[in-house]
C-alpha cells in the first residue's frame, strides 16, 4: 500500500480517498461480529472538478439566489453579511463534491476570491 501511495506523489488534501471493502469473512464461534479474512483496498487520488463543472456549479448558485430573491437579491446579501457565521453548508467528504459546494456557495453568496 505504501508503494502505491508514494507512486502517486503526495496523498493528501481533499482529492484523496481510501476504501476498505471486506470480500471474505468467517463467522466467529462466540456469535460475535464476523472476522474479515480478506479485504479489497481501493486508493483514489485526483478526481478534480473540471472547469466546466466549476462554471456550472457557480451558475447554479447565482441562479438559485436570483430565483429565491427575484428582483432584489441584495436584500439576501445584506442578510448574509449579518448572519454569515451561522450559515452551514454540508457536503460529503469527496473532494469533487466539496469543490462543487464551494463554487455553488461562492456565487450564491456573491463572495470574492479563490475557492
């Protein structure tokens, strides 16, 4: 496993994932949880969101804001500034999903700067 991780360079940040999937188990005599005797380990890195995906997520965030607050989305933006510390955005831990959520939120809240 170490050789595979080192082959891909740094294995850190939001664009990495490790999955361990049991493939064979034996039932224990004491009736407890089965004992895993064989497992498949899946190591993933990469999975970066494309430029098209970033653009689409941003466009959706802006559209969503404009449809929720038709005609005057500045009211929402002023509300956002006063309650921004209470806002929570949820996503899975997959790197592409977090990047999509960030791009959506950036345009939804009309934020400036990098993701």
